[in-house]
């Protein structure tokens, strides 16, 4: 197969591309606008492959998208390009509306135009895989809100039938894009699949998100900020497990289906931070405990209390289960950040990105 991966320089997108190039014979066209969170250094290990191509393209640019489809003739699209940081969506929602809604619409229309040009067999083989989030479902009951001991509670999980109830501008924009994808299937017949995943973590994660932020702040002797009491619960999914699931879905999933992907790891935010601190105490000991740097800050508006994914459909129908437990995945993640301090510096100051873009522009001008 030849697959377009949008947002391929991002955290999850780069993991998907690394998985495809290293573990399959398929080819990838990486479409990425290269905003602040996109980083080509995350793809150094596959950049030399003749099955990998990078195109700096904004998914809102229909002309460029039409060129990409016509030039590369893909067998499918894995759409990961999105603005994804909830805090940023609260202070500046416009970019989320533009990228997540308008961008998805533009990509759907470009894909539909290309799909309509294919032979009948090409149409049957084509897939548009839209990667979304569990945040579109809103939140779930929290153990503290229920009667009886926590150990004896059977709390509900998000399933593929859970009604949408987004809480933030980010999750509302992703819910909107999900609805567009379903409408393009029903109205136009475009063969689409949707996945909704839980919180990802792992190597190459941009340092504004909780786990990499805590690791790097801890090493720099900075505060480790926790919203509210830190009792918000998330289901954590190791990014490489997610990449395997996404590839399995685009190659084996059923058109028109939705698949929820979770890590089976419900943890309170404070528990996540304390576990990171304990690992750092072991790997990089210092005179004081890293947990002493924990501080509590005012909770953000509309903060969801609990997310948890039921992945049984993925397991039953596609045979996927996560390989990493939270403990093994988190230890790998902390060790990766300890071993890749240069990447952390480069991604935060943008130096590598500027250098690579200069090389790409020079190569383009020379053609």
C-alpha cells in the first residue's frame, strides 16, 4: 500500500510512520504543515527510506492536496493532523476550528475527488482513516462521586456507542470532524473508518503535555504543576501500541466502523506524576525527592474528571491488545527522555526544524 499520513511529523503520526517503514513493505507520504509541535527529527530513523516522502502541506490548502493525490496516487489516508492541546484551545480556539474542522473538510473533499477518479477496484480498496480522541465523549463518572468502596465499583467505560458530549473547544472541534467523516461516508460513499483513542504517551512527545512536561521540569528543578487535586483519571496508551492498532485498522478494519483504542490503564494524574518522580529517584537520584517539586494550581475550566476506553471491539474483531503496561511503558518513556536531551532542546527552541526546512527548500529549488 501507499498511504498518506497527515500530521506525520507529530507525536502519534511520527510513531505511525516509523512503524510502517520499519515493519511493513508499505510506502508513506507524510503531509505536515510543521507547526510548533511538528518535528522532523522524530523521523530521522526513516528519512533515508525510498518508501518515505515528506511534503510540507497545510491540510486547508485544497490546491496542494489535489496535487498530492494526483502525484502520489495513494491507496489510503491516515488523518492525524490536528491541533490537540486542550489548554491552547481554551485560550485560542480559532486555530482548532480552522485545522480540525475546516482542514478535515478540505481533506475529505480532496480525497473524494481523487476517489471518484479511481477504477471500481481502486475505489473498493481505498480507505480514509480518521484518527480522533476519546474526549469527544465528554467524561465518565468518577469513583469519588459513587457510593461504596472504590475497589468494589464497576464504573462505565466509553464504547463505540457512547453519545458525544465534548467539553472543550478542542474536543468539540474533534467531534465536529468525526461527524463530517461519517457524513461523507453516508452522503457520498467515501469509504471511511474512525478511531477514538485514550491519552497517548511515549518517546517524541512534545513537552507541553503532562508526562514529558513533568519529566523535563523535574530534571530542571522546576515546579511540577498539578491541576486541582490531581484526581482526574485518564486511560493511558503507549504510543507504539497505538501505532500498531492504527495500521491494523487501516489495513483490516471494516468501512463505516468506529474502533475505540485504549491502554487499559486508568490512573489519576497525581499518581502518574508520583510514579514519574519515583522512577527518576531511582535513575537520577539527587539530595531531595522529585515529588517535593509537586505544586497544585487552579484547575482549568471544564476539566473532564475521568476518561476510560472499552477496547473489547478491537480485541475481538482485529486481535489487537496493548503490549505495554503502564509501568513498563512509563519506564521506557522516562529513560527515552533521559537519553535524548538533545531532542528535547531542539524541539523546544526549533533549531533542528529551521535547519531541516532550509535543506528541504534548497532541495526543492534545485529540482
